[in-house]
C-alpha cells in the first residue's frame, strides 16, 4: 500500500510508517515523503491553523501521488493559553 507523507523529515515519514504498521500489521507499506504546501503561516499559532495545515499537506500529496491509498500531513503549531504557549 502506498502512503504519501507531506514532509521530507525522516522522523515524520517514519512516524507515518509506524502508525500504519500499528493499525494494520502484516501489510506492506511504501511510504513516500515529499514537499507539500500547508497553506498556513510558517508558525501556526492555533490548533485550528495547525489542523488546517496538516489537512492541506495531506490533500496536496494525494494530488501529487494519485495512486497513494493515504495522504498524511503533519503540522506543528503553538497555542497560547493565558500567558503560556503549548506545542
């Protein structure tokens, strides 16, 4: 099964592979990482913006790899609650 990941970061690519292997053990996965546009700011400042960025990346890689069964997007973000920031 082909999985397209919207990142060239080897840690994110491996995380996607490990997640699919945990959910469906015994399957064979071809996990491909590539650059994908998030459509959000370089540093998302809310959960909503981070979720939108991850969704956009997943959709973008599915357009780039139309035979992929799944598209995966990761997006880190900061979220301010009172005076503290959370990742």
